[in-house]
C-alpha cells in the first residue's frame, strides 16, 4: 500500500491530467514530486525533505495553469488608467 504523500501526489497528477494541465514535457517535475513524496513518506521527520517536497508541489501546481491576469489585476490596471486619464488599453 502506498503511503499518504505519494497517494496525494498521484491524486493531484490524475486531476491535473484530467484537466489537460500536464504534458509529456512535464515528466521531470512529475517524477521529482513522486520521488520526494516517497522520501517524505519514508522519513517524515526530515524538515529538509519536507521543504524540497513543498517546493516541488508549488512548481507542480503551477504547471499548465494559464498565465492570464486575474480579475484583480485587470481591475487595478483599469483604475490606474482611469486615474491617469488614459482610458485606452495599452497597445490599442
């Protein structure tokens, strides 16, 4: 039976694949996350392993996400343009 961190990583990977957020080019980060999950499961009292594992998860979660600005970014840009009297979108 697989341990909890590896199981969690595999569930995350399955969800990202289903959402179309993982490609073959992402294999290295997938393997790194799985390997670190195994290492953390084998040695859960190692702060260094946990730190590396969390960093790998951060990278993994960012894979495949659209880099479009979120609603707050758009709102702040609109406010900034209006405050400067420039109501046109840059580049138009």
